[in-house]
C-alpha cells in the first residue's frame, strides 16, 4: 500500500515537471527530490505546490521538490522508474505543454506571500552565484550523501551508550559498537571518493588516496619529526588529498600518451598524491582539525551565552547567504573527533525561533484564512526541523517576523550556550536532522537525561521568545491592517514554496 502511495506521488509529479523528456537528471537529499530540467518553463509550479505530498519547491542549481525525510527516499526510485518506463514506451513523446501564466495573486494572501518568497529566493540565488559560494556548494555536495549513514550510525551509537550505562544486553554491546564505529573509521575514504567525483576526477582514485589516511601502517611513517597516526587529518585530510589527486589525474590525462594512460595515469595519481598526503597533508590537516575542535570547545566554554546567542541568531541569515555550507565539514570533523558536534544543537535553535514566530503570525492575523491554513500545514514539519516552508512562505516575505524569528533563535542558542559554559556540554552525533528529530542523536558528558532536558529547554526558549518577539514587535499597525484580511476566504491556500537551509541543514 505504501509503495502504491509513493508511486502515485511520483506519477502526479512527473507531468507537472514537463514529462520524462524534460528531465536531465534525478537525485535526492535528506528531504528533496532534485531534478535537472531541459526547459524550466515547462514546470507547473503552482500545481506542484498543490499536491498533498509536496511541502514546497526550491529552484537552485536543480529544481527541488520538498517531500520530507523518509518520503523522498521512497518516492525517488518510483519517479526514476516511471521516467525510464515512459521513455522506453514512447521515447519520442513531446514534453507536456507549459501552462499559461497564472494571474498574479494578491500579496496579502498565502499565495501572494509565497510568490514574494520565491522572488526573494531567486534574487538571493543570483547573489549567491559567486565562485566562493559555488565552491562551498560543491563541498556540501561531497558530504550530503553521507548524512543517512551518519544518522543511522549516530542513533545506533546512542542506543549502545544507553545499553552500556544501564548494563543491559552486554553480549550485543560490542556488535552495536562495531556497527556505530565502522562507518566513522572509514569516513575519510567516502569523502575522498565523493570529492573526486564532484570535482571531475575518477572517484575510485580519490577514495584510494584518502584510504591512505586510515591505513594502520601509516604509524610506521615519520613526518615532521614524529610518527603519523592512522586517521590523522580525518575528513579534512581526505578532502585535500582527493582534490590533489584530481589535479594530478587531469595533468596526466593531458600529457600521458593514450596508449599508456590506463597504466601510467592511475599509478602517478596515487603515487604523487599519496606521497604528498603522507609527508604533508596528513600533518597539516591534523593540526587544522585539532584547532577546529579546540576552538569550538573554547568558544562555548568561555563565550557561553553570548556565543550561543550569536550562532543561534545568525544561522538563518547565513542560510540565505549560502555560507552555512562551510559548516558541514566542520560538523563532520567535530563528530570524527569527539563523537558529536557541539554546534548543531545551538544552530537548531534558529528553527525553534522560526516556529514560534509562525505561531505568533497565526494568532495576530485571525482573518487571513489562507495564510493561517499555510501555517497550520507547515508547522508539523517545522517542529521536526524542516522550517523552510515557514521561512519562504511566511516570515521572510513579511519582513519583520523574519527578524523576530532570528531573535527567538538567538535566545534559544544563548540558553544552550550558557548551559554548556556551566558544564553541560553535548552535541549531535550526526548532521541533517533538527528540531524534535534531533533528540535521538543527542550525546554528551552529563548523561542523557540532563542532555535531553537542556535541549528541550533551548527549544522551549526559542519557541517562546520567537512567539513573543513576533507577537509584540513583528507587525506595524499598517501591516496588521493590510494583512488581517482574506480577499477570497473560500479559496483554499496552496502550500507555500520554500528554499534551502543543511541541515541539516540543518
């Protein structure tokens, strides 16, 4: 029955994106079906947003349809199968004709705000198309495919910790430890593989060079006057090694005769990149990784509430600027070092402030039925950490509520930062989930009871401050006059569009 539902969702989406002949690529991340398009004009945006399973759409380097965690992993294979079947049955069938342009919605309804949000997203996308931000996006593409394994292994690690502390099922504890730690012990190999693939090299060569970092035999090698340690440099070293391997491989492809390419190119790629990795990159990346861990712990131990306030308050603007992608390798490095990233619970408070702000908007605009319907439909996802429908469909187009949502996030971050400074240090064993979905991934030095209580307290502070700041300061009198009405109360509101956040994002 579930398969039929997922196939029906895929079948409903396919004609609305221009049919199988309009699709150049299909992929998915944690929450989104990502489609490459030949002709963007053939996509029926409003009809897509109106589908029950669709939480929103985002236009970035690919056309992204938000289906939510879990659902997207089930719908994507059905969508791929439908595309293949349609092409096999009628390869010459033309794409569906583009619908006539819809009439502009009044900006005071949910549809109007969604249109404004989409316009803001497009404008921000143009600003984000800088070489540096595009590079950060490519770095994110390396780590995003690793998130499901990080989540699964992180939850198993948490379960193993509970069983260990309680003294239950001692026979199964070593097995769970192996399941939780196996992926992390080899994560450098996966990073190297994805890096070479993303930057135009041979993926397996990137993985081969990165595998040097985790090979136990490196302990017999001295670099900079001291022996290397297996895993030294971690994901940062793997990233650097694979990037170097791509450059060496491209140089070899250019100069090595074609008859010798199959023998010489892979050999030189692994040899040159491997030597530089062993006698340079591992040491340097190890120092950088250690500095990241030391700085993160120092920041929260000394900065406390202020550090949490800044991190929690600025995360939503960082997402808009595309700079949040720089945090992904930092999170992964922290998880590799200590088993969890102390930054993610603080950054997750931005979503709590957004939820509180949306609830305040709901109560401040009792006559705007379409906007209230949008908020009600998007709130469950917001509580689970998928806050983009609320951001780009509600708070950002309204303006002031986006600022007050950031205030709520700052307050929640300050609460967690203060608790960290007082000795309750904890973090997330994986990246990606946020909101309530982060509870199973929490880990820390003070025990699960205290850790869960502090994180829940941070969420509560974020909700309450985001609500209060928006309720009292999120609207001018003129805004309330203009917005507190619904020109067409009988018309159903279409789900809002949304844009990217991790997270992960978040």
